[in-house]
C-alpha cells in the first residue's frame, strides 16, 4: 500500500480519536503481511508510535483512522477556503460570537489603552463541510487546522496595537451538519476613554467592538451568544473589580459603503479598588492637612509657626507630584487632585495669616492702641467665647480694661498755698523731678499695656483661626473619605 504523508498524519492526529492510544492499539493488532514481524511487539513509547504512523501502509491503520482519513479526503477534494461557504451567493452567512474574559493584563490610564486576555469563540455553518455519519462509522466531528477552512474576517475595530494580529494556530471543530466552531485565545489592546474625574473612586466603561472588515450585513451577519460575555474563568485583578461585560449588537452604515455593517460591542464595566490609593496617597494628605492648623496653636515666641506651615506645604507638593505622574493629562481634575489643591490653598492662607498674626504680636512701643471696636468685639466678646484669658482669670470672664490711673493729690493735704516754710510745696525743683519720673512711669505703663493688648489680640486671632482651619481640614477630609463608603 501507499505510505501515509506527514499532512495525513496531522489530520489523523487532530481527529476525535486520541493519537497515543490509537497507536498502541494499532501496534498490537497488525495483521497485514506487509507490516513485518518487527511490528508484532507492542510499543510503549509515544515517539515510536508516531514513527509507525508515518511509515506504515494504509492497510495497517485501524478502522477509525481509515475513516477519518477518507472523510478528510472526501471533504477537501474540491474545497476552497477563499470564498464564503454558502450554497447561494445572495444568502447571508450568520456568525455567532462569544467572548470569555480571562484576565485584565493592564489598564494604561495615561495612554488610555486596555490590554485583555480573551477567549474568542466563533460559530458558523459551512455549506460544503457536511457528511452522513453512518457512511463513516458514526464519525460525528473532526478537528482540523483552522487554516484549511474558511474563517470570517472578524477583527477588533478599536484596536490600539501597532503590531499586526498574530494568526491563531488552534484547530476548528467541524461537525457532520456543517457547523464549524473555532475557539482561539487572543491578547487584545483596545482604546478606552478613561474618565479620572472621580479618581481613586472611579468606574470605567471600556467597549470592545468586533465586526467583519470586508463583508457587509448582506453577506455576513454577526450576533452575540447570550446577553453578556462569560466571566466563569476570570482571574481576579488586584486593581479593578469587574461589574459585568454586557453585549450589544449594532448595525451601522459608514460613509465609504452603502450597505450596513453589523458589529457586536462588549462593554467591560470596571470599578477601581481604592484601598491602596487611600492608604498610600489619601491618608497621608489627610494627616498632613490636619497638622497645618496647629501652627496657630504654637506660641509666637517659639519661632516655628511659619516653619511648620512651609514644611506642610512642601510635603503636600511632593505628594501632588507623585499623583501627577500616574494621572493622564485631562480636562477634568481628579477628585483627589481637587483635594490636594484645596488643602494646599488652605495651608498657604494659614501660613500668610500666621505671618500677619506674628506681626500683631510683635508690635513695638510706637504702635497705636487697639481700636475701640476691636477692643469691644475681639478682646471682649470673642475672647470670652474662645476662653482666651489672662493668667489667673476664669474662662468666660474678661479682665476689665481700665484706663491708666492719674496722679491725684492725696486726701487731707492742703491744696492751696502753704505758709509753712518747711512744706514740700516750696521745693519746686524736687516736685519737678517727681513729676518727670511719674510721667515716664505712666508712658512706660501705657506702652506696656498697649503691647499686652496687641499680644492678647494675636492670641485671640490664633485661637479663632485654629478652629476655622481645623474645621475646614476635617470637613474636606470627610467629604473625600465618604466617597469610599
């Protein structure tokens, strides 16, 4: 008999009967005289079994292998994979598309590219690949290389890869009624518009549109199998949580062609897992922002009030730069970016107010007295409300502001001219010096009282802005953190 070619061996090897057991069964039951005595011993090595299939005569094959070989030659005797497998050229070929999401490889927010690992299944009916199973020993299906049959030119429309698509080397399953099933794995890189306005609590929606590149709707119709893609074999991603992947069929008419083109869009719904971003970017900013109002609580004599504000501002700037490296340049500012900007603005204003309050604290002797309205509102009512008191003064009561005592002559002393020669009223030089000393003492006490008033006013302002900025920082932090709930 004629020898089996390598191509025929591939057909036999990819048939429904496994090659290994068939070879071992065949080597033990060879009955043809051309097989030789050397083939009487059962082979236990798989490589030797492959060699047997390559060099054995056709009569040495079992019934299953002969029938599969005969079926392959009958089906592909006049078959061509270049044309649509329809009996009538006006007939529309229906292709069913099924997608299984296996893994999310990467989501590149900066370049807006989504990389997925998919299992793509396509099913159609080939009018020239059908047979009667009874004529071939009840052989219902065969598995052959996909390059031997016609395949639909269904591609990913929103592909974002510069490399040409790699040809799938998987087999197709052909059944006796002409139904062809082609399962092929694929790594797809698709464009996806990423909206980071709510980062890191954002949800993304990325569509994958599949359709024929050259066949219109009158020649090839694409429909999804089921309402969504399958997530049964999905490997959980550490950054994204998959909410679903619904499928939708559309029929569009493009400007280049008059006939409609159907396509199937699988929309991948994602929600970001924000735990890592909250711990690494958000919580440090919250803690740093709560430190900024404490600059108002530091004593002015410590000399660290401005230094604390500048240090907090530099720390926020470093975190802002780290955040900007991972975010794509977009018109919408992310939520965490808005929080950083608001916090930096608050720290800047608090540092500026700290400088102004320190200027009030260090008012010199030449400063004007505290205005009357500030004395009543700030040193009176606001100081009692904020419990800013002098040492030994109870909270809620402010020390009465009295004017400087004037020197009055003591009671019982004669006010008129004295006729006694030893009376002090006749010591004009001594009285002049005493009056000069008293005036100097009064001016010193007035300047000291003025400085004490300005220092107390600075303490009242420090206490007031401490409460205001601490409440602002707390409210902004809660508004951002509540998004994670």
